[in-house]
C-alpha cells in the first residue's frame, strides 16, 4: 500500500500495549458513574481504533467477549453489547482501508454513523426487551465518541511514532 504524502511511517504495535489499552478502556467503562446515558463508550472507541489499525489482532471475537463482559457488569440483556460491538467492529474492519486515507478529523466524521448504529442496536434491543425509551440525550453519546476519536488516535499512536534508532543518516 502506498503511504499518503507526509504521513509518518509507524512502528508495529506491541500486543501488550494493544491489550493493555483495551483493558484500561474496559476499566473506564466499568467506573460507577451512575445512570448517565450520554457518556461516550470508551471501550467501543478503543476497539474501533485497534480494529482499524490492527485488524488481524483485534477482531470480532474480542469485541464479542468485551461485549459480554459489559452485559454481565451492567446486568443488561445478555448479548446486547456483544451484538452491538460485533456489528461495530465488523463495520470498522470492512472500511478500515478507506478510513486510514482520511485525516483524523475526517476519520471521526466517517465513524460517526458506525457509533450511531451501535447505539441504535442497543436501544432497539432494550426496547424489544421491554424497557422504556431512554430519552433523546442518548444521541449525544455517538457524537462524543466521534469527538473523542482524535484524542484516542494521538494517545494510542504515540508509542508507534518514536524512531527505533534515530541518527543523522536515518531520520526515520
């Protein structure tokens, strides 16, 4: 694949860093912040990030397992988050080559419909299960997740941007 002009060549991502970042995102989602419905799903953003940048390492299996963990923790309908994360990651893997050609703000705009679809799946499953409509403030969560995308991109790509052995003859 030809790199876009001006884009920095990245080092390979460490599997320990990938799984560590996913576990930190899971712990952020497990924080007892009350019943705030518009909170962004940090785990979904990090899962999408790694499925776009490392689709061979993070896939549907990881998304399904993390979704089941969240279902058990939130005592929600079993499989609700697992289905939403699986659809989200499948969609992200399908468009991962196209997404990487955009700038980071452009990527956030391109990912907004994916985050909205994941939330629509969870809301539809809750409604089918007999819950009440949570209100229109749930529409803020996908927007906040897209707004969180540039920060997550900078933080998770930072370890890959450093040069392995920089010197005067090899600036890469």
